[in-house]
């Protein structure tokens, strides 16, 4: 009992100290949709807004409720983050308990040391620490999945009951974040090797289905009724809702483009380069080390040895079950996204697997030398290279969000239109509750969209405004004329233009003068966030007619881009998008491909949003597509 308390208490304390040092998290997704979706659920805004945070507006909000309820109740930001960190620290305790299962044959002291090393190696991920104490669901949902693996790894009696409990835990994780469903499916391999297999499989599937339906069913029913797609906007390639593009999963960012890229991922993960498998620099040697250890063990097996060389511990059936499950999870993660946060469960589970593989390969005295060296190298590399937070971190303040909207606009409703990729829907609670919000990026300027805007206008009181971080006011109280032109290029498609004479700022004014904030900031290394980075501006909109020549040019370019899409089915996968102004050029954005089609100097280029990847698709005016690029021919 004392060991178990230490296994969870020590990580909780370490995680709490870490988040105080790392500073208050303001990650991109939190500002974009994490806070908004929970606020929308609590305040009943489903029909009041329309795509306020783009496609992310319709994510299952239940998982974000704990963070939202604490912050909206006025809890101190330090308290909220420390409590979340303590919960996230349970992952390390579960890794320790799982490692104890793997090293069960060792004497108590050796078992404790090896288990601690397995847990520490599992937690030695820059991705994990960058998400601890934040609004990200990944560290929160990894814990029930690790607990499920513990139930399934137990070789004792009561297999059907343990399988049902594991199924319920995996079902919870999958319901709150659908990408976890792949790990739940991989869990079937563990269940199939348990005693009383048929009853165990039935219990696992039934409990998983019940948990998923309870937590995701109502939300899926609401989306299905409103949009004809219960997973909206994901899987819209199947459901074909007219409200969203026909893509399947938004996972192209890190997805390997070939078998060789997939197989080389463990090697590439060791690179400090960002956007290899995470948006941040998060070098990870552990997967490469595990691959080398597995290769060595395989060579030993080919020689017919029943034990690893030089006194390594024999690999038993329990080890093979966990290794096989881990391999399935790894393959599923790489094949579906290779996104670090989506695969945090795998990034944690690799630690115990690596520790057990090294122990199977080497005598204990060398194992106790190699594992600490790997751990120190991994920690030192991440500490010197990786950022402590995912996007923006700032000093601690009493409130988590410090928007100071003018009193007039806290008391008067309006329709707020946004045009930027990051919709900053987090500001919604700081404006009048009857206001409506809609993001226009990627929306067609057709009659359906205009009807939506008119309906929102009528519901919110008929005051249209645009909202964004790019509209910074100059000394004369107006946005820069060049910025106004950029906004107008988007707004004019919907019959509006910006009124630069009627703007107001929503400044960012954090208050860190209280005692707890001052104590935390004495530990934290974060400098104060620049107000410029977080402040917003809103300007009124006026009705405007579009230049017919501009509309004709858009139609001409759209026809040519349609032609390119039709000649490149392997590249675009049947997806299309709205043609929008891109400065003096034109563009189309594809959420399902995480890429943008651009015109540039008379040519057409497909540009990845997140990687330095460019594909030249030829001249814009080649309507016959006589010179089809090789990539379009597969």
C-alpha cells in the first residue's frame, strides 16, 4: 500500500511543481476551441453560433468540462493547473504498476528499481510534459487506457470481469476523443489471449459500447440531427453533409506518405526538428532504442536460444502479450495520424516495454547501467531543446483568461464574424451572451451561407462586426489600411466591408498581484505575455457590393482549379474547397489534407500547412492539363 501511494503521490507532486515552473498554458487549441466547446454546451449555444471555431466547433465537449468548470467558477489559475497536473501524474503511477507486472519474477528490491526505471522512461517524453496541467485531453485520457492495460495484463482469475472493466475504460477514452478508438480495437488482442476468452471478449465489447454510447451517443445524435453526420465534420466523405467538405479524418500533418517513411519514424523521432511527429521539437530516442533491442532479441531467437544472451531474463507469454499489444497500438497510431498528442498513450507505454526488452537482453548489472543512461540522455536532450509548453506560456495570474472587453460590448449583443485560422472563440464568454459567432474562412459565399449570416444577424440584434487579433489599432484608433484591405478581400465575398471608423479593442490585462500568483511567478521562468500577442480588436461592418470583375475572375480561377483537382484524384482524394483571395493571388484550403492550393506567378502550387512541402502543379492557364505532373499520376 505504501509503495502504491508513493507511486502516485510522488508523480503528482513532480507534475504540480513542473506546471508552476512552466507557467500558465495558453495553447493554440485552448484559445481556438477547447474552452469554447464546453462553454457552448453549458450555455446552450449549439444553435446560436455557426462554425465559430471552424470544424473544431463540433468536437465532443464533455472532456473539456472539468477545465471549463474550474476556470469559469473563478478558481485561481495555479490551483486549476496543479489539480490537472496531479491527475495527469497518475499516468506515471500506472506505468509503475504495469512495470511491476513485467518484472514480477525479480526480488522485491530489483523489481522496485526496474519498475521505477520503466515508469521514468515512459514519462521521459517532451510531449507528455508539454501537456501536463493543460486543457489537452491526451494526458487525461491516457490514464484510463493505461489502467485498462493493467486489467488486461492480470493473469489471475476473473478474466471476464477484468475485461469488462478494461472495455469500459477504453470506451470512455474513445468516446471523449475518437482517435483513441484505435487503441481500444488493439485491446482486443489482449482480451483474446485471456482465460475464458469468449466471455472476456463479450464483456469487453459490451462494456466498451455502453461507455461510448453514454458519453458520445447524445452528442452524436445531436450532430446527426443537425448535420446528417454523427461525427461531423469528420468522416464527411461517407456522410456527405453539405455543411462541410467531404474529407474523412484531419490527420495529414504527420502521416507518413510511404511505407519507408512509416518504418523510419523511430529514427526520425530522434531528430530535434519540429513537425517530425509533433508541432514542437520533441526528440525521442526511446523508440529507436526499443527497435534495436527488439532486433537483437529477434536475432537471438533465430539462433534458437531460449534465453537472451549473457544472462538476460527470459521473455514469457505475459511479455509477448504486452509487446504484441504495443506493436499493434504503434502501427495503428502511425497508420492513422503519427501525431504525437494523439499517440501519447503509445509514447508513455514505450517506457515499460523498453525497460523489459533491455532486461531480457542484458544481465541485470548492465541493465541497471544502460537504462539510467538512456533515461538521462532522453531527459537531457528534451530539457535542452524542447519548449515547456505547446504554444504560448505566460506568468501566473488570478484568472486564466484576462480579456477586458469594453462595458458597452459586454452589455450589447452583436454578430461577430472571424476570418483568421485561429478563431479565438475563447473570448465568447467575455462579450454579451446573446451575441452570435461565425468563422468565415473556407465558407462559400453562396446563398446558403448568406442565409446563415442573416439568421444569426436577426437572432443577435442585427449588429455585424468582425473580430480578430490581426486588427490591431494604430495611434489614430484605426487598423492599418493594408490590414483592412486583407480583411475586406474575405468579407466582400459575403457582401460586407470593414468600417475602420468604428472599432474597439479587447485588451489582455492579467492581474498577478495576488500572493499566490507572486509566489508562483517567483518559481516560474516565464516572462509576462506581450499584450499584443493576446489582445483582440473588433470593427463594425457595412454592406458592400462586390466588383463584378472580381467575381468573374474568381469564377475563372475556380474552373481552372476544379480542373486540376479532377486531374489529380490521388493527390486531392476527391476533395474540393472554396476559392478565396490570398493577397493578390488565389487559394483553396483543404482541412482533410492540411494543405493549401495557391496560385503564384501564373503557376499553381500545393503547399502543406505545417511542413516545408511544395508540389508544383503547373501553369494556371493550362486548361487542358496536357502536362500532368507525375504526382497526379501516382
